[in-house]
C-alpha cells in the first residue's frame, strides 16, 4: 500500500565500501592522477565556453506572408485538392485580417524581450504544461557502440561514463569547455590562430568576428540545464528545479535508490578507484527488486504523478525526494541484457518496464 511506503535510499553505507581493484582492465582508470587537471577537466578551451553568447544574433520574427506560404506548402501533400483549396482560402483570409493583428502583437513582444528569443518562454511553457506521460513521448535515448571489449562490462562502462560526465561538467562550470561552433571551412577557422584571435575579441562582437571566418557559434544557453537540474511534476504545469551546489549522484538498481558524493568539499572529482568501488557496491548488493517502485508512478499522466508525489511527501518522503531532485545526475543500472537486436535494445533503454526508471 502507498500509505505505508517510503522510498528506500541508501545514502551512507556506500561511503563505507573498502577499495578493492584486482582486475587489470579496471586499473586503467587509475593511470591518471585524480587531482591533475587532465583528470579533473575534459577540455581546457582557449576561448571561454560562453564567449559568443552575448553577441549571438536573435531569432528573427518571420514575415506573416512567408509563414502562411510555408504552412500551405506543408499542408498540400496531406490534403485532397478540394480540402487544400478550402484551407488556402482560410489562410488567405487570416493573412489579411486576424493575422495582421497577431503579427503586430508578436513583434511588440519580441521588441520587449531583447535578451532572449520571442519563442523561448512559450516553447518552455508548451513542454511544461503538456500533461502526457514523458516516456516515449518526450524522453530520448542514445546507444553507444562497443569499441573495446576490455571496457565492455557494466561496472567499467558506468564508471567511465560517470567520470567523463563529471569532467565535462567541471569544464562547463569553469567556462573552459569548447564553444559549439559550426565551421564551414575547418581548415581556415578550426585552428589555434582562430581561437587565439576570438579569445581577445570583446564578447559584444565576438560572434561577428567568427562570422568573418565563415564559422558560426551556436547557442549554448541550454548547457546549464545538463546537470543539477530536474523537472518537478506540478498540477497543470511542471517546474524546473536547479541545485548548483549538488555534489552527489543517485544510482537506481532494481527500483531502489543509492546516493553518494562524487565531488569532494573543494569540488574535485573523487579518486576513480573510490567512484568505481561505490558503483561496485551497488552492483554487488544482492537486494530483491523493490516491492513499491516509485519509478512506475513517474510514467503516468503528469497531473496524476504530481498528485502521487504530493501524497508521498505527506507520508514523510520529502527528504528522500529532495535528495533525488538535488542530485548532480542519475545513473540507472539494469540487470537485463537486451543484446545487439535493436528492437529489444530500444525498448529497454527508452522505457523498460518502468521499475528502474525515474521519468521526472
């Protein structure tokens, strides 16, 4: 029964794991001294990560006539001749009447929000107000190819993924991650000389300096949401939660939750052997699958999940949920092995049975 249930989060025992490492492949993790910059950061860019953000061109408001033309072009392959002609009359009437008023309103809204795009707030609200379940509808997946069999075991792959993610996170936070730039002519612009020049250009004109090299810096404003962020279900509209001080991660296995720190008090990534031993503890824990996996609840319609979450909080689970929400990232360790067949592989990684997933 839900009324008797509290999520199980092991937050202390993982810290007591004795370091053990006898596998030669695992020892590869410790070849780099864990406090060196090579270990702490995945990149050390000459150009600051957000150097081009201030001078990025704004997304222009499309002209009403072009918007109507594009809409009709998209509808034509889908409609019969008669239906298309009816749609064409409606669109032309809209363009001459209501469309003019709405276009003026859109331009005024754009002029009043000089620091962002006219579509940003509405775009976020569209996703946050959508009430359909997140699995399949919104949550994507990526599957990595197997390159080196020596690293192809769950313990080593998950530890490497964790460490690489933390190095990426620290580089981003230190503003030394390479800016995203689309190079039309890499031989001309993807060079040390280009980077040194861009570094010394003022941020207010830096994008245009790259443009002169036929290189186009891309918007990186969403990068800050990659870590320490989650989506909290609320009635009618979800909210985004951010905890920049988080230094722990949460690992899921068999519907249970495990929490442990991955950064020390100075913000350094912990020794790779220590991180590996913590994940090894989780994998070695011969615990039965959870009888009350809250992951299944997170796959439901958003208002329903919001109500269930509030019920869990009233039962005394607020601190446990806060630990999950404040984590730097989450890793799900599955017992199932879908193999190389793409269909069961996609099913497993996209949604599985919902028990060992948290679709916040």
